[in-house]
C-alpha cells in the first residue's frame, strides 16, 4: 500500500500499512487496481466515444467507481472488488463493440489496454510505479482532480444532469497518466485543463441542484432538537435527502442534516418540509460522538464516513458510492430508494440528545448574494467593507486547524468571510456580527458551491469596476483535506486566481519541483501564523 491523497497522510509522506483514515492496506491496494482498470476502460471508451458508440452507463460507472476511491468513501474490499469486476466486464464489452465496428486494431494496443483479470496481479498498479517523482506528482494531481470531478459529476448525474465533455475529459486524463511520452509541460497543461473541467462540473452540479430544489435563500438554520425521534442525513446528496423527506412525511419521525448536508436547509424545495428540523452537530470528523448522541438512524449519502463506533453500528446506513463492512448498504432501483428500514427503526429510538441551541445563517449562494449586490457595493465604496476573505474548503481533525478559528476571530470587523465546504464549522458559530445587515460570514453551501464564490467574486468585481480578478479586494485562505478540495483548488487556479494561501499542510503529492511551478505561476503560499498571514492577506 502507498496512499498520499489526503491532507492527513502518515507523517506528511504517505500511508504504507493502513490509512490514518482507517482504510485497510488491502483496500488501498484494490483501489490502485481499480484506478488501473479504469484507465483501460477509459482507453477503450475514448475510442467508442469518437466512433459514436459509447454508452451512458459507462459514464455512470466511471463516476461511481472514481468517487468510491475518494478519502472516507468506500472502505469495503468487496465494494472495490465488485467495481473492478464490472470494469473488466465493460472493458470486454466496449472492446468487442469496437472490433465489430472495425474501430480497433488489436495488434496495436498500449500496455494498459491489455490488462485482464488473469494478469492484473502481475502489474504494478501502485502510485510508486511511476519512478520520476515530478511526473508521478503531476499524474497523481490529475488523478486526484479527476476523482473530485467524478464526485461532483455523480451528484449531478443522479439528478439527470450530465456533461459529455467533462465525462470525456475524465477518460482523456486517465489515459494521459499512462503515456510515458508526455512531458512535464504537457502534464501541467493537463492539470490546468482539469481545473477548467472542475469549474464546468461544479457549474453542472449547481444547475442540477438549483434546477431541482430552487435557489438557496438566506435561512436561519436551527441547531437545536425536538422531542420526536429523528433520522440524521450526512454526506452531500440532496436527492437522497428529498426522498427521505417525502417518505418520512406524516410518520412522526423528524429529519436532521449533518456536516456537509447543512446547506440543504436553505433550498426552497427542501426547507419547505416542516419535519426537516435543522442541523445536528458539526463537521465530518465529529461524527463518532454526534452519531452516538443522535440516538436515531444515520444515512451516509456520500464520502465523509469514518469507521463507525460500536454504539451506532446497527443504526448507520450507507448508499451510493460509500460503504463500510458491517453497515447496511441501501441500493436504489430506477432512481428511487426505499428508506422504510430507517423509518421503522427511528420510531423505536429515543429523540436526539440536544447538543446546542439557536440558529446559524446559511443560503448565501450567488443568487442571494448578488441580489443584494448594490448594498454590498455601497458598503465597499463607503469603506465599511475593506476586504472579502474566501475561507472555503475542508475541516479536519488535526489540532492545527484551530488556526482557522483563530484567523476568523482575528479578522478586522470591516472584513467579510466568503465560505463553502465544511471548513465553515471552524467559525460559523462564532457570532462575528454583520456590516449594515450583511453577515460577516456568507456561507454559499457545500464544497462544490465554491463555484458560487467565484460567481459572487466576479459579480462584485464587475460592479466595483475591476477587470482583473486579482485586483479586487478579495483574498483566499483555503483549507484542504481530500480530493474534492483538490479540484476546487485547480478550478480556482484555472480561473487565474493568484496568491492563494493553502493549509493546514501542503499536499504530500506535490514534489518540490511541481510545488515550485505552482509558486512561480500562481504564488501559492503555505499558511503560517495567524499574524503573518493576516498581514499578507489584508494588504
Ligand atoms: Fe468537507 Fe472537504 Fe465536502 Fe469533503 S469540504 S472534507 O472535500 O467533500 O466535505
Ligand atoms: Fe492515508 Fe489519506 Fe490515503 Fe487514508 S486517504 S490512506 S489517510 S493518504
């Protein structure tokens, strides 16, 4: 095993026995095999795409399979093995179709395309198979970005929204990482194209979410509890939540969001349910304690599961790309899922233990922020808002993340934080106040809604008369943890955004030379101390 895809990788270098996240070495090895097989499927499907004979079901499979390899998603060896088997089946089917259509020369296949169930174990599928550390770094940067694209593409796909160009890029990118003739320059260009597709897929998911559930509205989200039994929904999938809300209506069972599902409370088509009570607890890594005190069933709809504690193992459920041994996994049929097992179990459970009370504000996606843009622009022109600080990204369990709370608290009162993703839990309950009624923390939503922050930045910039994105009074202090944040970062870079401060640690998968390129091209800076960063970011 060798995995270095997330921020908490062992010693800042790589997990080599088991993952810090709890992923077993066997599962990590299978994930390497799966990515390898996906590269082969991608090779064939690129040809099928060009010949006009590719199937949508292949896109769906690729999105799910890549998503399953993201940190804190599929922990089951069986779950990964099933996807490897399916990949081989698809590889054969697409190959046969290409042969039937005279679109393939079997005597001219690259090595990746000759992988089979019989020879897979003889191949070195691991990350370290690429010996040159700069090429390895760039290849993995592309692959981790593609994993993020796949996750967002998956959530859009279940809502009926797809983007063929994005799906094609996923294949192109995967195949490119097997091409030894590609120079580092070409790989850097590929990394930037990955960022471009990252932006496109976030726009796609935004269209899927807002088209289905309406534009998020500024909303006071309750963080207390009621006396009914409840079901807690975590992960990122709004469609699963909607189906659960429909099925729990009139049953006496309440529904709460957790972690990255918090923004669901601001969508008109979700907040209209009286029994969507509010949000319970904090970001993903608090779940062991919070799932225990919640008392009722928990539905994990996507990444962000941590190895469950015994006290709630019999009442946690997974679905879609996420899975864990010993946890009931729910599979839908024709886009519909049956949550009756959770509902019946909830009826026998105690109501949640109240952890806190009051409300937090959410729903500041681009539509609601830009609808009051004049007010914001007036506040900027009057000198009441001096700077916007984008503090998007991830939360994590390491102690050094306290930096983000301290940074938010230390910001002068004439600054506004634009946030998205679970990083917000480090400061969204601090009561940082408002400026002429504009909250000092504007929460655009989930990590994918970082897209919204770019639209907000562009919208405000245009009204303030700036033509260069880097001249506007906006600074970036981004926190990362896993591969969805990698694609958010690449998307920001592709937008030409300079001077991003990144923390709490730099990715282990960036070799010194690749890091130098990012520093020279985009002036990415690792975060340091609150004081030092504050001075630089407020300049
Ligand atoms: Fe939180 Fe970071 Fe959302 Fe994850 S914003 S840890 O990428 O998918 O959540
Ligand atoms: Fe280690 Fe992160 Fe990989 Fe888990 S996902 S094995 S913690 S690098």
